[in-house]
């Protein structure tokens, strides 16, 4: 079996399936794939160095090797805080109003991709398969090809791909997409993001595009583009539900609700997640129904991220202000309707919180897939499951069609969906949950990795 080399911005090794502290998403999938195949996980260490040398720090864990490099402070500012998180991230989430186009950001992004390629090439053996993760490294495949790497190289994009009319606002957008066509396989989270990519290739590049097979031919290159929606590690996550941590967390939240229905949302603190819009929807709900403070407790868990970026500081301030105003208007002397928690929790604790909640609110304005939706479904009690309220604009909505699908921009629609979820009869809750759970169980993260790597091996 060919050795696997994974490339991502950061290296985050999962501690083991079923462990209470195990990480989710990328860490679980990459660790499992590398453990089975053997190989290397390569990325940025998270540390700074005064002068970039490309020196690798190598460690052995879980049957594979991690290899990391340090970056200079100006590289981190321009490549990571700049182009990745202040240019590509907002644009790819349809927030063209927040995207910053600075030449220094673009140059830093190209420079770091070249540094990654230079450091990675000595590690690549002839039969290796290289799997590049996410928007940080769109041009990396081209840089590896320029250095003589002829191995199979794939790219998976974990975030949305914007419509052509938005992407063309990016300076040098053609150069970025042309670079992506040096990969053998490019994967997307949903059919919608795939179709946007194929439309761009056909319309802006004049590439030959076969919509049925996803083959794109351009300038002597051929790439296969396909949708590979990621899942959770179902077995690992369900094992967390058997732990004392999960059961104590469920009991703790249930007891504190004082017989109110619990609605929960778990989001990284990001403007793409629709957090202020969610508070506005709750405000409509409380205005439309009497005595809601005695009926509903909403728990919003929102750990901070990218705190060096101004727009993230602003979204935190906005959410804190809205939450405070809401509680001031709707609280009773002994009841607060919103609990806003600005920190993260372990996944075993989250399992318990999910099971305690009879409504799961996953209402991003735009999201690549959103695994919280799938975790919420997996954590429910089969005999008394909760109801998932899910944004139509999350990639997961293509699979989880038996959720209550909503437009997160329409506060009235979201409010009505929450009310419907609270009042839904048990028989309907069970029927919806059983269909959702079958999707989550059968399309897990390990199958996702196998599907992508199988396509790449055949390329």
C-alpha cells in the first residue's frame, strides 16, 4: 500500500478513538488514515522563528510521523492572518464586504506555499500519495509539480467554494484556480460548491468540463473534481456517550434548566456562523409567545478564534452586546433565557450537552459542511430524540434533509422552526431522527477518507 503524506496548516494528532479528549473532524480522519497506511503529517508547528530555515521537527506517534516547520512572524501575519483569514475566508463564505485585498497578503501566501513545497519535497518518496487540506494551500500542488513531484496529489477544500460572480472580485483569481488544476483530484464538501467550481472553470478559464464525471481539462492538465461530504467518526463519538463525563454533563445541564426545554448551539466565534442573527430570531420567538422564559433555555457555546483579526473582535463584541440586551429584556428575577459561554468544551462533555437539548440550532449563514449538526443527531436518545434546526446554507443540508431546514437570514422562519421543534410530537421526532441518524452513521469520516483516497489512487 502506498504511503500517505498529509499536508495541513496545523498538525493535530487525535489521541485515540473513544478517548474522552479525542479531537474531531480533520484530526480523527487524518490520524486514522495515516495509522492504516503509514506516512507523514506535515504542517506548521504554530511557532515563530526569527529566520525561516525550513528545518523540520520530526516526531513519531500512533504509527506515523509528524513533521512541522516554524514560520517567521511576517509570514504568519501575511499568509495566515492576512490572505487565508482576511481575504479567502470571508470571500469564500460570501462576505465580500469583509474581504481585504492587500498585495502583501497575496505575496505572503505565495511565499509560504513555496516554503512548504521546498520543505516537503525531500520527504516525498516515489510511490507516496500526497493529500493537501484546505484553502491555505490552493497553489501548493503547482509548487510541488514545479519541483519535480510526479506523485498523485489531491486537495480537499473544507470550506465553501463561492459563485463565479463573487470569486472574480479576487485579484488574480485566474492564477489561483489555474494552480489548483495541477492537482489530480480536488474535493468539495457539497454538490453546490462543486458546481460553482466547475462553472468557474468553464466560464472564466474556458476549460473543457465534463459535468457528469467532474473531469476538467485545461492547458494539458486533467483534474477530477468531486463532492466528498465529510462525516464524524461515528463509533468514536458514540463511545464518548458511554463515559462518565458525558453522562454527568447531560445531568448537569438538564438539572440546571429547571424543567425548561433546552436549545443548544455550538459554534466557533465567527461571522459566518450566524450568531447575531440567531439571537434576533430568539427575540422574535419571545415576542410572539408569552412566558417563554419559563419554557425555553438557550445555551450558546462559542469559543473564540482568530482573536488577532479585527472582524473577529467585532463579532464577539456584537454577540456579547446582543446577548446582554436580550437577557435584560426577557429575564425573570430567577431565570435567564440565554446562557452565553465563551469557551470550549471536550467532546465528551458536548455529547452530554447535545443529549440534554431537545432542540439543536445549527444556523450558519454559510458553511462548508458543519459537523456539529451531525454530532447533535448522533448524540440523541433514540427513545426521546431532539429536533435539528439546520441552515439551508450549510453543506450538511444536502444530506440531512429531514432536519427543519431554515433560511438563517429570515428571523421569523427560524423562530417558527424553534417553536415547531419544541411542540413536535414524539412520533414525528423519532421518524425524522431515524432518517438523520442513518445518514450520520453510514457516511462517517473514515468512509470519507477512503472515498477520497480511493479516487486519488485511481487518478
